[in-house]
């Protein structure tokens, strides 16, 4: 599940992931992502979400998703530096950070790395 409110970033990210064989569900907002996740909870192997989203931010979304599936791999995408973000306390075990701007291939590598580390799921490779 890819959550990004910037149309251009979302389109490039979805295209890169699909090009590498991933099934991708998209959401523009955290609220839409949460609704999709609740409907497709067992079909989603990982979540990629921007931190800065309208109304509910990515960290709040991650907490909601993890209340449903605590082991869910999550990749935050943000313009924040990793040190500032880590100090803010939003990075938890199983949550990675990819700083913007990023190359589409970097996103694909990070998602693959997250999925390779998981200890659950059916291996279907859905994002």
C-alpha cells in the first residue's frame, strides 16, 4: 500500500514498484489508506507512506495500522533528515525511512529489503 498525496511522486513510485513485479494499492490520504488496509488487511505485505500528509500524518497512520497488524513493515518517505526524524521518536522497530528526494530504484530496493526481513505472510509481494 503506497500512501502519497503528491500525484507526481505517487505515480513515479507506483510505476517503479509495478515495473519490478509488485502489486500496488494507492491512497492519497492516511484516512483512505486506513480504509483500504481494513478491507485488504491480509493482501498487504508492506506500507510505504509519506510522513507529511493532510489531517492524519504518516506516523499517526503507522500507529493505527500497527494496532491492527503489529508486525507490518512500514517505510516512511520524508524530506526530514533521518537524525531529526529519529529524535522525534517516530521510528519504531520494523519502520524504515527513505529520505526525499529519492531515485525510484532506491524505493524498490528498500521495499525489497523490508519484505526480505519479514517473518510473516505468504510471500505474495503486495505493497
